C-alpha cells in the first residue's frame, strides 16, 4: 500500500456539533460511515469530533487532509447561525461562497410543497455554497450534501453531509457512494463478503464446533463472529482480490468447510432477518400464519409486520396473557392450566392449536414463558419459555431457559419460536 496521492484511497471523517462534544448526542454517524466505508474498500484512518466553530472546523479539515484523500464532514449544514461547516470549509480551502440558483429554486419548491409561501431568509443560507462544489440532493431534508475537490490538490476531495442521521445515510448511499466509485474505482480496495446467518446456537458453542473444521490458513479469507440477541452472523471476507471469480471461489471453499457445524442453525435471508426466511418458506407452500403470544406480548406479530409484504401470509395474532384469555380465546383447558401451569409443553401446544382454530390458518406459533424479573420458581426459573409451532397436522414444542433481562428473554423467545416454525417447514419441502 502506497501513501502517494495515487495509492490506495484513505478517508477521514469529521463530525461537527457541540452536542456531540457535550455528550448529549453520540456520534453514531461516524461509526456508521466507518462501517460503510470499510465495506466499500475505503479505509478510514482518522475520525474527529469538533465544535460548531469556524476555526475548529477549518483546522480539523486541514489536519485531516494531511492524512487522507477523502474527508467527509457531517453536521452543521442547517439554516441557523450555529451551522458553520459550509463557510469554514470554503475559508480553509480558499474558495468563495456563491449562491447556487438551482438550489434556491429547489429550496423554494420544497418550502412551497410544505405550505410556506416564501422561503425563510435563514434557509437562503443553505443555497450559499463554496465555489466548485457539486450539490448532492437531499430528498429527506433541506440541507443538500456537497462534494468538492481541493484546489491545491485536486486528487483530494471533501464531502459535506447533514447531521441528521436519516438524511446523512440517504445522501451517503444514493449520492456520495456512486460518485466515489466513479472518481476512485482503481483506488478502492476490492472487498468481497459472504454472510452466514445462524440462530439457536451460542457464539461460544459455534466457535468451538468450527475450530476443528477450519485450518489456520483460510486462503485469504477472514472470518468474523457477529453475535446479536437473535443469533450469530458469520461474515467471511476477502480483501484486495481484484478478480471476483477468485474471491468467490475462496469464499465458497470456506463456506463448505463451515457447513457441517452451521447447517442446522443457518437461515437464508438477504436482510439477515429470520422473518424473511420464514416468509419465503411459508410463501413457497402458500401457507398463512397466525400467532398466539403470552410472554412476548405481541413482539412476534410486530417482528412479522415490521417486514414489508407481511400481509401476503400473516393473518393476525392474539396476545393471550391471562389464563382467562388462554381459555376463552384459544380453548386451552382450565384443567391443563391448573395441572401443568401456564408455562408448560401442554399449554404451548394448546395455544398453537387454538390459534389454528381461531384464525383458520395453515401454520401457527405460540409462546408462553417467564420473562421476569418476578414470577420465577425453583422448577421454572425466570427465562423458562415453552414455544410451539404447528403446520397442518404437524406440531412441535420446545423449551429453553434463556439468559438475560426481561427484554432479552422476550427477544430471544420470539426468535426461538419463529425458528421452530422455520425448522418445522424444512428446506426440502417437508412436511
Ligand atoms: P439540519 O439541516 O437538519 O440543521 P445539520 O447538518 O445542521 O442539519 P445538525 O444540526 O448538526 O445537522 O444535527 C441535526 C441532528 O442530527 C441533531 O439532532 C443531532 O443531534 C443529530 N446529529 C448530528 N450529528 C450527528 C452525529 N455525528 N451522529 C448522530 N447524530 C448526529
Ligand atoms: Mg449542529
């Protein structure tokens, strides 16, 4: 890797805002951009947080340009007097500020669309941009992004993005990345990833089982464990391999090595969400789904309906929290509740069957458990959860004792129940 201006691209990120320094806001933009830039083969070599002060912004920019070819500043593009990024950048680079007539029109249109007759004078400031800056549209807000090359060294670039995370991300993905690809194709490190999503196995157990399968040398492939409450993602990465076929072969090889340990826990989902994998299996069999939830209180229904397209297979759900509702709405036998308790195999199965009758669907999920912090006993400690799934005449119930606080137990319960149905559906067309 060469440090010459023609060598590999290096980036620096500067977050602007007093609130970031006071700690009122955490610089999540910087972290997000760091991930994105690394994913796209642009290593970030420096990150700074500076106050809403012209001098501070200017000196940070100068320092960042000394170590990086691309400097991205975010925040301080708003219409108020404490938004000083545009001006500070222009000053530091020796550029005049000019009013961009197209931007004035755009701002006027935007304000008219929101029912304002006139553009507030303050907002006119947002059309004042450093000479030679290219405007990157911001359909989510009023401050556009800007991209400009450095007058003293035109191989270097400075990008300005708004601070509002939603707006920053939109411009970054839709406007900035395509431009960077065009400007720097040959200077971006090629990166190829493969994601393997798993659920139902702990990170430590998974890593133990993988150890004997993997040689020390993975042929240029690096493996990362990314654990979440809902499962463990494995990310395989090949860096710096310009030939896409070679990279794919290397990833295939490692994926085959991992298969014996991961296949039982793996699910296929572009988004990484198990709900999408489940939806695909239900859709392939034209099955509709309903849920009966006790301790998850609707979380499963929420997870399902969080995904677009849920209406094509999801009928509905019932939060059956009290015994009375379990009895009246789901037909759970009072005797069974008295004998086994609400958190039991029998009740989980009865709830899943009850949901099938109640909603008239092909597949159901049910959960009953003790999320805590109270309500545990020696026989059924906090975290004890029974969950069941039915598909036509097939049914299955499992129980686990989940670790963590109330939130974690509920999140894990929802995922385990979704996974039970996913496994019951099988990838070979069964049942
Ligand atoms: P606007 O046009 O909305 O005024 P702006 O570029 O001036 O945009 P700021 O005023 O700096 O943006 O920030 C707007 C909001 O975005 C604030 O709520 C702030 O807390 C949040 N924000 C700013 N910078 C960051 C950051 N680095 N990480 C996370 N949130 C941020
Ligand atoms: Mg600000």
